[in-house]
C-alpha cells in the first residue's frame, strides 16, 4: 500500500493505492481523475515540465510540455533546452516535438520577454 | 497633458483586473484598464508553472497562458488596456466622479476621468524584515517571488544552493524551479506545525525531489560576510539548532494586500483581510469604488480572484450607468474559527457568494449561515485548513437583523 497525493487539481486528494493481481486499486479520490492519476503514478510517473528558453535575440520565453512527460525523461529535456538558444515561437507552437518517442511536445506557453 | 474619459477605470491588469475589465465592458461600460508593468497579466507572467484555470477556463494552463486568455477576452469585450502606466492618485470629486493621475515614460502625465473605479492592485510579499530574522545583511536574500521574476522573466539564477523559508505555494513552486534549473535546495522550513501550501505542491515540488520539509522550524540567524554563507535553523519543539550551508535564502512568508491608493482616498480597511471592507457588490466605504482579487483579500487560486473580479466589474458598470446597486446594509460577521468573511455587508433578499479563511484545521467541518441566531443554510467542508479559502453561495433572507457564519468541526 502506498499513500500518494493526487496532483491533478488544487483539491489534492490523499489516496491510498494498492496493486492486486495486476490491478491498481485506490481509495480517497473524489473523482475519476484520481484513479487515472494513481494508475500512471504507479506504473509510469509523469509530470508536466515548465521552463524558460533563451531566445536567439537574448530574450526569454516560457515553455511547457503539452502533456505530462515520463519523469525519467525530464532531466534530458531540461539539459537540451538549457544548452541551446531557440528562435522566438508563437504561443502554442511546437518547439521540440515527440520527446523520446512519447508523443509529448514542448510548446511555447507565452510571448518572449 | 493627455486626458481620457471613461465609465470604469480598472487599476491593475492581472488575473482580477482583466476579468473585472471584461465584465464591465460586456455590461456596456467604456472601460480603461491600466497597469504599471510593460505587459499585462500581473504576477501570472512570472508563474510559468501549470495549474491555473481549472475553474475559470476549465483547462489546465500556465500563468502566461492564463494571462493571454484573459487579455484576449478583455480586449474582445471592448475594454482598453494601457500598460506602463503608474497611477499616482485617485480623487473622488464632489460630483461623485473620479479623477486619476497616471504617469508613464511614453506619455508623461495623463488625467483619467471616470464614473467608477475598480482596484485590482494585487499584493506584495512579506520580506525578511516583516518576520524580523536577525543576522547579517548580505547578498543572496530574496523573496520567493522576486527570485521567481529573476529566473523566469530575466533568465538569471539567484544562486547555487538555497534554503527556502516558509512553505507557502510560491516557496514550494520555487523549490522545484530551483531544482529544475540546477540549484540545490537544502530544505524548506516552516514555523507552523503544518505546511501552508497546497498538498499537491508538497507532492510534486518537494517529495519528487526528496527536499526535506522541516515543520515547526524557524530561521534564527543569517550568516554571511558579503554573500549568504549559512543559516541557523531552530527546531521550535526541541530548541535544537542546525546550521545549513547555502548561498541563497528565499522567503515565502505570506502576502500583504496593496491598498496605498485606496487608503489615500479614505477607504476603510478590514484588519482581518488587509483589504478594504466591501459590501456584496464589492463596493468599498467610498461610493463608486470597487475592489477584487488579492488587494481585497489574499486568494490561493487566481481562478477565484477572476471570478470575484467579475462581480466587481459588473457592479462598477452598473454604478457608472446610474442604475444603482442593492442597498447592502446588513452586516455579516463570523465565528472565531473563521478569520474573516468577504463581503462584510449584504442586501436583504439577494443571493450572494461569500469567501472565508478558516483559522482551524480539521478533516470535516460544517459551515453554517445563521440569521438572527438560527441556521438557514449549511455546507459540509472537507480537509479544512487555513491555507485553503472556503466559499459558500447563500440566499440572504428578506427579513433579518444579524447575519453570521460559523465553522464547526464534525467528529
């Protein structure tokens, strides 16, 4: 049995999660999103990654992954974007596509400053 | 000198101000929104993390995305937004209209004449000085929000190894931001026996990185000749003192509503919120002046600030049109387990949404609405904590003298 906090919304349900016969059972969640979160958290934990990029003109642009990225790929993504400069992108535009063949993209989340 | 005439002047174009502007313009008012920064969005611009907008937009957004959506909606509704304009004073003239003095690098001094004013000026961070931490006055000491601005808007790192004082959400978010930027985090310390931030931020910002959260601990002394070298941290229960080596200290120790302009206008402030006392139209003690968002009371979620500001914008548009607002003469009070209730006055027979900040922590509690001592509505609340605001919609009875709210723990 594992105790985890659902990060899907600000309510932050405290859940007890158990794996029995290959099935993940959870209690304490107030909505179905909690059960879905528990499932991925135990099998393949993922997080939305947010950061700022250096633009080629020296300004900085906020970016995010469009879906939660497997945690084991986060460090690699951060290393890639820390080392390089990128041309400014329109908010919503893809900057790095299909990170590690996961289908997760890095997108611009706001204008450069 | 430039002159602008409008129905509603909105001061501050953050998550609350943009929403108030949109609501007022949608109600038919000619709206001018001003902000002292070069871009609108307020603190949202530096909050590059996700988690905003679930209530207001039914989507999970980052701060800049939330700001962009709000800005577009405000402009589409017809509201004018002027950035880089600082308001130095607002005066209510004898005829009941307002004259605001603005200045900017681009236009110098501008006078704005309006029939109503909405104050959505946000809040400031409490600093080391507010909690009186002794020790050296060296470089490397920041509020969490100023470090966030440095990192996310200016692309600078505040240091290499940080100690975070205070477990508010900004501090927790900054702990993760530091780790994702290659900054070590020695610990997050909290003077209270329980964390101040949302549980999900404890999970994804501290536990994910194995950052220690030391509850009932305080920063006793800052040590450093030119730059921070260490901090002494005291266990409040045992008295034990530890020294953490670090070159940076981030303070995330609460927010103070910013109401300097309102104070100068003679608006009455509520000591429990730090914001102005308001009625159910979110009108202050000065007629025609409305307030919403973090300058009214500190919110945990921008979504609530935007929802609240919608009401202020609608009320301001109505006031400016001369249509009049319900006479909110019934005072609303609350029991000791609630730090405050906003609004503090409402009108008989209306339907109103109330905001509360509990002073107690418990798993389950009953929030009751009482008219002349008898319960007329109730709401069950789970996981009640001072860090989380409570809300309740209620119908105010047509005949009542005393309205009050009580929060009672359920065993």
